[in-house]
C-alpha cells in the first residue's frame, strides 16, 4: 500500500485560500436602501432597511423596521401637503457607519450605528432635539471640522399642521465620530414664518457653505458657516417660482432646482465663494416637478412629478443645457412619485411613492429607465406618507 504524502506548504496554502473564500462570503457587500417611514403613531416612527439582490428585488434587513424613538409628521385633513415637501430626511455618512433620520412631529432626530450587516442600532441618547419645529432635512459634511468632528445643518421646517406655527430655522450641530451631535451655541438662523424650507445642500469640497431651498418663500439662498457653526448669508435669489427639491452637479459648480408651479427646472451656477447665479430654466412635461437626482458621472438628470405620476430623464452632458430624453409614467393607479435616489451601482433608480411603495426602475446604458418590477410594498400603516431615501453599498 502506498503512503499518502502530504505537502505541508500546499496544505497551508489551501487552508489560507479557503479562509479567504469564507471571509469573502461572510463579508460580501450588500446593496442597501433605507427609508424614513414617517409613521405618525406616537413614538413609533421607524427606518425601513432593504437589501437589493442585484436584480432589483428587495427584501427587508433582519430587524427592520428600526424604531427612531419619535413620531412622523402627518396630515391636517385640510388638503395641505407642505409638511411633506422636503428632501434629505435620511442621510448616511461617507464611511457608511452612521445613519440620521428625522422625526418631524416630535422635533427630534434619530442617530443609528450602521452595523457591518446593514442593520441599525440607535446610539445612546437618541433621539436628539433638533432645536426647532419639524426637522425635515440634513446637510452633512463629514469631518468638516477636522479631528473626526463633522458639521451638520438641520432644517427645521415649521410646516407641521398639528403644531402651532412659530418660525422655521437652520440649526447646526457638531457630530463626533461616534455620531453624537452637539448643538452649536448661537447657530440657530431664524427664517420668516411660513418660509417652510425644504432642504440643505452642503457645497462640494468645502465644510463651510451650503444652499438652502426655501420652499414657500420661493427663494434659494447660499450660506457660509464659520467653525462655530454660525451662519451668514452669501446671497439669496428669488427663484422663478416656489421651489421644493434641488440637487448639485457632481463634477462642476452647478445646481438644479425643481419649480413645481412653473413646470420647470432651474439651472444655477455658483462660484468659489458659493454665490449663486441663475443661468436658465428648462421645461418639464409633468405636473408639479418636485424631486431631483443626478447620476455619479453628471451626465443624466432625473425628476419626479407626483401629480402626473411621472418621471423625466434629461441629458446633462452639457450641464448648463439639460435636454429631455424620456417622460415615463410609473406603475400603479394614482401613483405619487416623490423622493429619488440612484443605487450605488447606477443600475437602478429608486422612486418613493406616497402610496407607501417603492418603485425600482432599471437604468439602461443610455440613462433612460424602465419599470420591470412590481413596486415593493413598504408595509406602512394606511395613509402613511414615507419621507426620504438613502442608499449604501456595504
């Protein structure tokens, strides 16, 4: 009988390769999407976490939905919807370790640790007071102050019909590397009653400036922050109409602004100091264009038009002159498309619907979209209006 001769070097190499393979399996990246459910039952608001299997099919993360410890903002019964017209209600830090979500009715926001498997765990002390009525949007600059300390702008919208109206504001917080926010004393910047600001966009490549979309006043403003988080105005422009959502161009100093009443999208440039300049407006075929998204390459622009149940796609190869390529009606009777995000691979466009579903659109090589999948039911209580999307590859 022949003896089996073992090469210990070959065996060690095989074991190492097996360990690497198992490690790769254990830590395979997940394509994740998070949604603020905006649940209006007292202290039952929650973030819904979903996994895309690579084909666009979604499944909930273990433990989802994740309670925020606060309450969402609901309807007044008088037909108004200003309280829902905002963006960036959910944000994730660039490292993919922290997630922030608004609780509009309880005037606070949740901070979660974003775990290696994509699940969420509330940090100690969460939720945190927003220092104003109805937090509705975050502008977040990672490590904006250095030493692992980030700068965050919270938009307190003051459009909750179930709270007494006072005055909206922008308030800033310093955020530690572990996610703990600290109110910056003296940072609250009060706006006129009824302004209903909808979004704060941190400028690219600077920790010291952001753009504020001021919905009901029909303005867009540029602000500068000092290291203490205190705001001063750089310039403020009257938009061609009321403005809801905006998005920055990823590679040039440009900004696109949705004008729902005008059925237009405004195109702005800004200089190194953040001073805004209106360049042009382009027509939109839908009704009430409100929410916008741009691909990572800065070549395609997407808009959601809730009153016509439609999505529009523009070619922005020339950033100053968007050209419409497509106008698509999403599926579902009476669909109300709102917040949008492209997934990290650029293969899917997520479109949140006020009817409590998430549309997953396939993005073709030319940037146009098709809806091949049945919208994903978020399982929210009847009548709940979900707010905000964030995506992550982890």
